[in-house]
C-alpha cells in the first residue's frame, strides 16, 4: 500500500489526503487541519480548491513544497482506467459524490480519497473518512464522478 493511513478530522478529507501525500514524499511538518484551512475550509462545505487563492498549487507554492497539481475531469470508464494505469506511480486524489460511490443515504456531498491501485476493473482507494483501503468497481467510481460533476470539482488531481 502506498500510504500510511491518517483518519480525517471533520470536513478535512482534502487536508488528510494532502497530509498523506506529503508524508509519502518525506514532508512531515504539515497537519491536515492547517492544510484544510489553507485550502479555504468552510464547515460544513469543505475546501475551496477550485479558487486560485485556495488551490493546491497555491498551497504548495506558499509553503515551498516542490510539488504541483494538475486537475483532470474524466467521465469515461476506459479513459479513467488508461489515466490511472499511466499515472499509477504518482499521487492521485479522486473527488466524487460520496452517496453514489458508497450507495449511502447520507447527506449529498463530495469526498476526496487517494488512489492506491487498479486491477482489471477494480480500483483500490484509501478513504481518509473510513481510515481504510476500499475496493470498488471502476463503474461505481465513474458514476460517482459523473454525478458529482465537473462544476463541483469531481475528477482527478494528479500530484507530482
């Protein structure tokens, strides 16, 4: 498994994912709540990474972290598989609609997780809310991305 698990604090899924990515890259002096606040955290809505001032790249630059982020909205199963295979050695955060991905009746909201691996049509992600690795079908991932939509930041955040 790529990451050391860190359980997210309330509304800090993005912050927790970034903290795990930083630790994987031997950058250990940032805590998820600081990260989330730097990314414009508003409770109960989450971060505002779609705004330039709160973007991941802005956070990396302000904190002298030698990483960059690229956003990809991909809503086709085969293209998603191709993207994940091509970038499997990099850090990838995935944003989707929680209730669709987990077939849950909880409140409708977006959620951020870390990509771990892909085997045929099964994706393994690390979910900071559940604090565990989860296996799901690529079809479930695709539909949860489509339902959350590009306007809500659904898709893939490639960190390199």
